[in-house]
């Protein structure tokens, strides 16, 4: 019922046994090679995967794992100098490794991978692990492809609420173009009618996650629904704060926000609080301007 920002994962069947053996073999050598990097580890795993799937092109793999083809081509170049300058972005690393290992949850993924990749995942995505023991969010690359259309994303988000949505609600919010998008989602079986009430429409996957990069784009669509003129109605809330901070202060702010996310998540999952009002919350903080350069062992700011 709640969409949590994460990375997305493909659900096709994959034989993990041999790849795990490769991982274990490579892991034993990590400490012996000081130049072993995120890119080189990912390249080895990608080469092993493609060797097992000889009919799979690099472009096809890029589409399936949701990483741009240009990024994949850069990854497969074996120039040490290139690796120094253009290590893959964290969300691309997560998308690729999760596809190769066919693992949904970051906490479980970290048990199957070590070395530079595991260090990066721990450093950048620890904030997404807190809910994984109690949640069952579906991470589907096909669904993320559909969400390239922001209207489809918003309609699906409405349908993913426990109360679902209706054609009238979609029409009132998005007009006739929204109804056309809804029709496409129904045809593809992403949205289905309620068995007991055909007027109600529900998302096929109530709990879903989206890729971090895509989530950034889609968040703008949600923010556009903020209505400053409706403050007196008592539903909305908006604060924008900024100040020059040191790293200690930033970490304290992040802890407060993460605690708030946990509490909101619990409230939204409590059946006693469920109703017919489609409500959303966005919690966001980051560095204004260029992110300061940090040593990898110091954690992340944003």
C-alpha cells in the first residue's frame, strides 16, 4: 500500500548456484588486491553472467537491469584510469547487482556480496533497510518502465492505496488523457477491478518500489499536488529550511528524518488509520549545490 523508494529488480528465473560460487571465489581475493574497485567487481560479475547467457547482448542486459546502455559500455571498458574517474552511480550499482543476483532486498543482497560493491551499498543505502523485515515490496523492472510516464505512475499510485481508485476519480484528476492511460494499465493487467465492487480499481501490486533515479523524477509529480491555497482545510504541510551545516549536524537531521519515516510508515500500515483520502508524504533533504567530496569510509551526506 506504500511505495518505498528503492532500486528495482527483474523477476525472471535465474540459477544462482554457479554465480554464488564465482562470488565466493572472487571474495577470497579481494583483500589481496588493493586496486579491486566497484567497477572491476561489477565487470567480473557481468562477464560471468553474460558467459552463461551467450545470446544476451550488453544492450539487452542494460534494458533488463535498468542501467543505461552507455553506462554499461563504460563499465565493460577495462581501463583502470577510466575506473578511477567514472565509477558507477550508487543506484546503477544497486540496479545491476540486484539483477545479476536476482535478489529483491538490500539486506539480503548484502549477505550475498562483499568487497567494494558491498561497501558502497552499505554506505549509500542503509536508510532503505529498516522496513525490509516487515514489508514485501515488489520490485519489477517492467513496472518501472511503465512509470516513465508520470501520469501512469500517479494513477497506479492511487490504485495502490488500500481503498483503490475509480474511473471517476481518475477522470476528475487527470481528465480524458488519464482515462486513456488507465485503460492501457487495465489492458496490461497492471490495474484490476475489485471482485466485490467493479467500480473500484486496484493495483496488481499494492506494495511496490521504484528506481532511485526514476523516483527523483516522479517526486516532482507528487510535489505538484501540493496546494498552498488549501492550507485552511487542514490536510497539507510544507516547510522549506536551509542553513550552512557541518557533517555532525547533517547526520543528526538525517536521523530525525529517518525516525519520522519509520513512524509515518507504521501509521500508514495500521488498518485503523485507513480511509478514502489519497494522502502522500515526501521527506527530502540534500546538499544545496555541489556535494562535497568525501573519503569513502566516512559515509554519505545526503
